[in-house]
């Protein structure tokens, strides 16, 4: 099982650099480029001599192994738009890296407005909106993640509008004075608004712990402790980030490629004009597409808003259209093979929300990466899974072919309360009497895939980027202050390291109190959890700063917790939260600090906005989660088909596997699932032969696009992602990133990513309207064939086992 907790990485409206083409030696050393994205008539016949870094393009993989869902974010910077203004010029010293020099301005105005009423108002507004919307959708059967791109697009016209309409009079409060409208809306204001929203738009990982605690373990945590738990888990990493700035932010060798995309997007928005496009030489040309991106955004959002009334309210089966299964719904084999919640063969989804629920937007992912995902999906879901299931390996036929729940050997849902004592610790005697835990075929395979993905991303990074990483790190030790951007940032007062140290100390102390008073975990294990995070921040940060590949440590943390705190599911997930999320949040803040470094945002302004935004977002996440759990009947159960909480269920299942039962019983020597650990070995070996083949046959261009980390990480999202989600996602990706990119290239460059953000906005607005004005007032659309029946997909037996029995809870008998 792999689920990704990752923030949205803005797509690539990146200016095309005007530097020289790389030499053959540079390509041999790993600096290459996805040639099919070059602007040629025949994109399959690109000369390798003319292409630049694939290293920072083909491997823009965001892999985060966690119980939160998101996408595999891959950004190809070659497909980009070009600024029409000389934003980065050679009038003064340039950055040493050509990519940075082409995209980041080497000119700074220290007097440009940053922290204004507008930036605080819009930043906090979108912090609250995104944290609420994403937490709200987190519990739905088809989750939706509204990313930072939406904030970038919407805050631009709002900021411009506020600059025109707000009064310019000054207000004075004691010694301080401020104006609601101090001048034109600036690119720095826009940047700090987006950075605040970016750091807070993801749902807090601690909410999964609180959900499992309340829904599945029938325990509650005092609201004050719950809020402190959420906030401390989010800000512990910030203290570590401040200490690591000298290694991961200030050196020019630490590039953080995704931030170059953001810098280019800010420039594009501030310079976009209707009817004007940008040619390959960086000049203006009359575009055949006259509509501005912002107008297109609002029009597309409105169209999606109108359409979503059908899959979202009137005709729900459109979201899960298993049409082959509906032809013969009483056939078990057909249901398991063709149902959306079976293996999804021939199924289709006509709902943007369903497409992006687990893999993210298919428009963002380049076509070569989608081919990797398709190969992995077909191999696992349509070949390996049925072979495992129908040969009854691990007793799989007693369970559905795929599910995010765990079971007993005779096919009942595993009732964890039957094997836990009153302190929620494993009762060995009860466990032996109740029986061992079983996983469905796809669930078990997904664990092997997750193990393989961890090993593959490490080996792939070493083979394809090892030399570059070592070179950049050595360079980073020498050039903290000599870079042009570091020199310009020296004009601004630095946020002292003791600020971060004090913040870390306070958060750590509060975390100890929460763990002890809330009885989540023995408090002294917090030292080990945070030590793991601190150990991994620097090496994983270097990898991400150079290659944009993020290596999550959640599997490592839950493995360690399962060894040192056996039989304690709540301690396991708490340990994982403070270990993994501390590392994740540290790298998130470091990345945003680098964005501020490039955009010349004063460090103290970044510190204040990130900290305040994170704390407010944590409170919004907690309040939203509690509201939903209090007001939605049967939430996170199969009785409510719209609110099944796939991510919370997979988190709960993981707490049983790694916490209650433990890795020794589940995967140790002699256990039923011990062979799954071979995934580590297989994953480590897979990239090696193809790397050798690429070196031996450099003219075989297709070898450069074989990417096992992408293949494994995306495939390993099943569950919580239903296999039937993949075919429609791949089809949409083919239409946009192959057909439109090839035959309507100018439209794709101008509108494709804006279209993706517009679809997210249209769905989010419509769902909120339907819920709060209709469903919350018990106004439901009449039941009919298009409602999809009791399972919502018109294919009930896809949820059944091989005997056609739909699983239920196993009763517990006493006496």
C-alpha cells in the first residue's frame, strides 16, 4: 500500500532558457531531457544532441509513502510559457546554475511591498479555505485535493482588485500605522500569499490518528489536546528546517527544481495579456487563442460546476460506471473483474472528482510517466492480482479481491476490539483464540509494491543522480554566500536560528504533554521518533533539492514503532505521525524558504506567515473533521456510500497490521506474508539492468523513460485507490498529454494546466453547495437506476468474495 501525502506542485509555465545546448558528454553524465516534449512537428524524432536536462525533468517524481492520498507529481519544465519581459538579464551577476539564471530574477527591489493588509487577508483567507475544503473532501469516497495552483490563480485578480478598490487612508494603532491599500499589488505579495497557502493546504496527518481513534477505536481526545496534537505534529519540523537552512536553502547548488516552476508561474501571471502568446525566442506573437488564462479558468470552472450536478447528485453512477458488470450484475466473476471496486476491466468514470481522487490530475503527469503507470497497473491489477486471487494464495478467495479493510481467515471484517484489552493493547490470548489477520490479494500485493518502491527510488536516485548529488553537495559547502541571490538576500534581516530552536523546543514539550496526558504513546518514544526525522532530513532534503524526488519515511517509522512498541496500535500511528510528518514538514518549509530566497522575500516575513498559517490551518482541519464526524451518519462505513473515508480506513488497517499485530507477526520468519519482504530486494534490483542498458545503448531513447519509482509508487496506491480508477485516468491523460499536446500544442501550452485547476474549483464549489444546502437538510435526489444501488456503483458483487458473500462484521461472543 502506498498513499502519497504531497502538496500540489504548480505546473510548468516556465520560461525557456536561452543558454547553450548541452554537449554530448553532459548528456552521457546524466544531463538529458524528455525529448518528446520538444516543440517539433514529429515529437518522436528529437535529436538527443539538442535536448537538455532529463535529470531534472524525467525524474520529477514526488514519492511519499503515507496514509494520505495525493498524486505522483511530475513536472516537465520544457513544456512551458515564456515571460515577455527581461526579468532575468545579464546586466549584473547571474546565478551559477543555468536553469536558475533563466527563471529567477537577478534584480531585486528591497522597497517592494511584501507584508500588507492585502497579503495577510488573502493569505489567511486561502489558508482557511484550502485547509477546510481539502479536509472536507478527505472523508469522501472520492477525495479531492484543491492545490496551490488555485490560490495562485485566484489571488492574482483579487489582489489587483483590492489595489484598485480599497481606500488608501492610513490607520494607526498605538505606535503602528498601516494602510489598507499601500500601492499596486506586487509579485512579492503574491508569492507570500501562495507560500502561506502552500504550507497549509494539505490535510494534517494527525487528523487520521484522531479519526481512527474516534471512529474505529471508540475513544475521544479532549479538544484542546487534539488541537495541540495537530499543531505540534505540523510545526516540529519547522525547528529542524531553521537549522538546515545553511545546507539546503542558502547554497546555490541546492536548486529545488519545483520552485523554478513557481517562479516562472508568478511571472507569467503578472505579465499575461489577452490575445498575446509567446514564441520560442521569447518575444510576443499574436495568439490564435484570444482568451486570457484567467477568463478561461472562470469559464471552465462554471462549466464543471454545471456538469458535476449529474455525477454528484442526479446520476451518481456516472462516477463509478461499471457498465460491463451492470449487464450481468449477478455473475460473481464478471463483477470481480469488471467492477470499479473489482479490477475495473472495461469500467469508465465520467467524473473529474473520481479521476483525480487518488492519482491527482492526469493533465499534470507527462505522457511518458503515464505509460510507466499503465505498465505497472496492468502488471499488478490485471495479471498478478487475479493470478494470486484465483489460485487462492493466502486464502484470498474468502475475501473480496480488493478492499482497504483487513479480514479473518473465514472472510469476516477483522474486529480488532476482540484482540485488544481495555488499554487498547494486544491481548495475546485473545489474539490466538480469535485468529490471525488476513489481507485481500490486492492489499497484500500493494505492501510488496510499497517495499519495492522504497528500494527502487533509492537505487534509481543513486544510479541516475548520484554524481550530480555529490557534486552539488560539495558545492553547497563552499558557496553559502557567494551566489547572487544569497548576496541580495543579505540585505534583509535573517530569522535568527534561536527562533527556530525555541519553536522546536516548545513544540516538543507540548508533544510530550499530549502523548502522556492523551495516552497516545509513552512520551519517551517521542525522542526516537524525532531523532529518526532529524536523521533523514538532510540526506532526503539533498535528494529533493537536486532531483525533486521526495523520499518519505513513513514505512520506516511504522516498522520501527512496530518493533519497539509491539501490540500498541495508537502508539504506532502516533510514532509514525511525529516521525514521518516532522521530516515531511521540515522539507516543505525548506522548499518554501527556497522559494522565498528566489523571490527575495524577507526571511522574517516567511517565518511569521508560515508559522501563523500552519497553526490556523491545524485548527481549521481539526474543526472540520470534528464537524463531519459529529454530523454525518455512518461516516467512514460502508453504510454511507458517499462518505466511506478510504484513507481513514486504510490508516486504520495499517494501525492493526503494524501496531496491534506488529511487523514480526505479520512479516517475520514463518509468517504467512513473510515473502512480501522480498519486495525490498526486487525493487532494489529492478532499475539496475535498465540503467546498464541505457549506458550501453545511448541511442535507444525509450530506455531513458523506464522509471520504476513512478511505476511502483503509482501502482502501490491500490488500496485505497480502486483499480477501476486507473483506466479512466490513463485515458484522460492520453487525450491531453498525447493527442492535444501533439495536435493542439498552442492550446495545450496556454490552457491545459489552467483547465486542471478550473476543474478542481468547479467540483469543490458544487460539492459544497450540494452538501450544505441540500444533503445537510435531508434533501436527496429520488432513488433510481442511476443512483447505483446500495453500493453506489451498480455492481454489488464486486465487493463480495469468491462465494458471492459480501463481508460483514464478525460477532464477538463472551462466556
